[in-house]
C-alpha cells in the first residue's frame, strides 16, 4: 500500500512535469512520493499497531520525515543525472520510443 501510493504520486508528478523541466520533475516526484509514503506509513501505524508502538513512532516521526524528504530530493537529482548519462544508449532510446 505504501509503495503503491508513493509510486502513483511520483509517476503522476513526473508525467505532468516532464515536458517543462525533467530535473524539477524528477526531484519533485521523488520528494512527493516519499511524503505520501511517510503519511500512509504513519496512518498504517495508527490504525493497525498497538497504541504504545504508535506513540514511540510519533516521537521520531518529525526527524524521520525531514531526513526522508531530503534524501528523496537528493535521490531524484541523482536519478536525473544518471538518466542524462545513459539517455543516448540504444536500449533507452528503444524503450522510450525515440
């Protein structure tokens, strides 16, 4: 559930921003995907785990949330740079239909 919801948000963001700026789209898609994942993860903890476990999770949630968002933005940027290096490879060109 967490990965699916984050993936859907990331893919929709990337598709909507791909024409304007690929770099911004990659960074924003990774960041929004991580935000959605953390929210769904917290909701899952709240509804399905005992209250004492949820209370422990909530105490560290702000730190984990901030670190995850920064890491996701950095990961989106690294992914964009890697894609720029392999963009002209024949398999990528065939997969993209260019």
